[in-house]
C-alpha cells in the first residue's frame, strides 16, 4: 500500500512538473482560412510600416524594444507567436501597435495567412 501511494505521488509530481515548463499557448494561425496567396510587398509590408515600423517605434533608427521591422528580412524573422499575440491583443501579450488602435481583423488574418504560407518574399 505504501509503495502504491509513493508511485501515485511520484507520477503526479512528474505530470505537474511537465506542465509547468510549457510555453504560453498562442491561438494557432488559421491555415484553412487562407484562400489567396498573401503578397508581402503589397499587403504585409505596408501594414507593418504603417503600424509598427514608424518613427520612434520599430524602425531602423530607433528600435529600442529590440524589434526592427524595417525590410523583409527583419519582418520575416521577427514574425513569431509573440508578435502575433501582440497584434491580436491576446491576453498576456503587450498590445500593439502601442498607443494606437488594434489592426482590423482582416489585416490580422492577412498577416497570419502570410506566415502560414511560409512568409514568402513576394
């Protein structure tokens, strides 16, 4: 009986410890909703330049936050779950663009589709 109790206790601790190390869950990008190929140069880049890579925020000169959203290379490397969580205003993420309204749902979906499609330089 004592061994059964210790076994159950040990397994419980392992399960709890494994769950503690998991990263925050970000809602997945809706790949099924991406019907058309999203253009980086015509869609994503203008959205990012308008809302993120503005003077004093995430531009080439002053990217105090550590995120420089100028150009394809930087944007494609930085578009990760943390950035998507911020753009969506998901709980637990810093809402972006800072001090400005949230991107509309269509714009967010286009950025998500561009990522789901492989972040093409098109």
